[in-house]
C-alpha cells in the first residue's frame, strides 16, 4: 500500500503542472501513471496561477469533481486565501461537509499572497482547527511557517519538500520542536542517498509522509528511493501509508 500525500491532479490544460508539456495527458492518464508507479491513493490540491477568489473557487470545485471521478483513490485538498477571509471560511465549511479533510498544498506564490502567518489567516486557521482538517504547506519563509505551527498547536501542518542541508536541518529542528509538525517527501531531497535515513534517525518515522509532487516529478523514482534507504520495513510502512492514514483519518 502506498499513499502519495502530495500530488496535483488536474482537468484543464492550465491546471496541468507537468514539467514538460503533455507528459501526463488527462485525469485518466494521471491515474494510469500513479498505478504504474505502485501508488494506490493520491492526495492534494489542483493548482493554477491567479490571484482572484474565482481562481480559488474553480480549483476547489475541480478537486471535488476529480474526487467524483477517482472515488476512494483521491483525497482532495482545497485552497484558502487570506485576502478573502469570510469566503475562505465559507468554503472550508462547505467542503468539510462534502468530506474534505485536507487544506493544501497551499501555494501562496501562485495566488498572490505572501506568508503563512498573514493576519487574514488567523480566523481561517481557527476554522480549520474546528473542522479538524490537516494543512499541507509549500515550504517557504521559515519564520512565518514556524509561527503558524507554533501558534495553532492543534492543527497538523505537513510541510513539503525536504530539500538539502540548511533547509533539511530547519525541517528537523521544527519536527523535533513541534508535535503538530510533519514533513512530506515530495520535491527535492530524496535523491540524496541517506537523507531519509538521517530524518528517521533524528525524528523517527511517524512524522514523515510519502509524497512526490506528481505530475511535476517522476513518482516511481520516489517509490524506489524510499525502498532503497536502509531503514526498517516498519519505518517504510509508516512513511508509505500508515502516517497518512492516521493523519487524514482514512
Ligand atoms: Zn506541490
């Protein structure tokens, strides 16, 4: 069993985040390639650049449409926006009723906002907390990310992208400091052999979630990279699916 905590499914051409155009063609092709990589379930938000509330709404509706299409295989993630506080809160309530448990991956730089401790986010986080939702964050501005994690202790924040050296050390120090801080393996980092073993040795395997950033990244490379690391099979199970199951309540 493998759950990919960090993907970006799509319907339209503009939402298709393939690095090289048309590598993944449509929602069916997306599922085919996930299965080819041995991934059973995938999570995450639909992404597209745009600063308006409309963009956010369309992306969230698309995530729900994809949920209808993929069924149990997809855990949709929705966007919120600190410039539209009331609307974001309404969206959270609406999507929570539809069974959505995940906010994000949030990508502020796509939607014209800056940081994770934005004034506008405070009441949004409170709502997320009440609804018992999980937040997936694109790692940026260490300070604001840490401030949010520290202040909203009851929300699980899953930071994305281990990256290298300084970034990785910052992740490790946050993972040690905050019980509600988690890390997903998508994007840069996993290709450095020994990175995952170091993470597991320092913080344990309970707070590390498997993730790829598909269709931007090659998913099978991540599956194989985790498998090749010299960690126990119990740790691998935690990372491949158990932690995601626990965090998302699935
Ligand atoms: Zn991403």
